[in-house]
C-alpha cells in the first residue's frame, strides 16, 4: 500500500487552467485541499471537486481581501452548511493589510463563531504577523472539540507555537518555510502528531516554476531530513495525522 501525500493548502482556482489543476491533482492521487479567497468563488470550486476522490475545496474569505470583500460575509455564511472545510481565513497584520486589521478581526471572529456553532469544521488559517491575535481569537471563539484549526504557513515565535499546540492546532508546512534557519527551527519544534503538509501553490516556487500539489513530495523529503527519519515513515505520520483531523470521515485515506 502506497502512502498518500497531502497538500492541505493550495489555490487550484488561481492556476491558469483551474479545471485542469483540479483534474491533475486527482490524477496524481494527492490528497488536496484547495482553498478559496472569496465566497463568490465557492460554487465554481465546489463544482470542480464533483466526482473527485482526492480533492476537496474549502470556503474562504482571505484576510488580504477583507478590506474589499467583507460584504461577502453573508454569502460565506449561506454556503457554510455545504462544506466541512473552511479557508483561507485568518488575519494578516503585514504593512499592506494593516489598515483593515479591525475589520479583519471582526470577520475572523464571526467566522470562528459560526464554525464553532456548526461543529465539525476544519479550518485552514492564515496568521501573517498576527499569531497572537489569531490564537487569542481561537481561544475565545473556537473552543476545543468543536472542529479543527490548521495553521497554514505559521511564522510566529516558538512560544506562540507552543500556545497553538496547547490550543489543539495542527500546522501545515511547506518547503519555503524550511528554506531558512529560523523557519527550520520552528518546524522542528512542531510535535510530530500535529504535522500536515501543503504547497500554497501557485504562490511558492520550485526550480523557478510555480508549484503544484505533487511538489508536496519535496516538503515531505525536507521534513524527513530535518527529523532524521525516512521518507516513508514521515509520509505515514502525516497521513495518520490527516486521518485524525478528518476523524475517519470524508476524503477517505485508503490504499
Ligand atoms: Mn494561501
């Protein structure tokens, strides 16, 4: 039995040819979670996952777009019952998006409250320069046992990482995070039972081309090297973590 590889955060709808991107991920047998950035994009993405065994879409409202798209929050709420996957959501306190920080916090609080009330949702969360705010909000609005938060491309401090672990968060790791010493040291501190992998495709690159879900193999390779285990052992641990996150339902991780 071959171990499944997992890309738990990418943007297939932002590829040049989204329909092919969805089909290619399916054909490659990569368990792929394709996030969306606006609620209006949801129906099209949902439809592209029809009949696919390996690819799912998540319903998002990207923090970098909140300034112009907060009015779509109602639509986000309407679509929420259609999926257990939510993202990309979160907070971006980087200089380009700082002005909308208050609005971002209102939107993210609302998203967390709605997901907590619905139960069983799996969230892929952006936290650029905002780990503390994001964790405060998760603690306040998304109590344990009502769903699962996966922190995507986490870049907080080690103490924030420990806090996230205490809050029961998982971490989806990409190769770019391990391209510098600070990132490697942070990734090393993630407990093995909280690791998932991602590409954030097409926003990362490999050999001077945009990534795609099969490139997640490089992330598993880098993680295995960092943790001094074999590729297969690393891949199996990540697959087992995905099973835990999914609680055995949906996206069946079998042969
Ligand atoms: Mn992303």
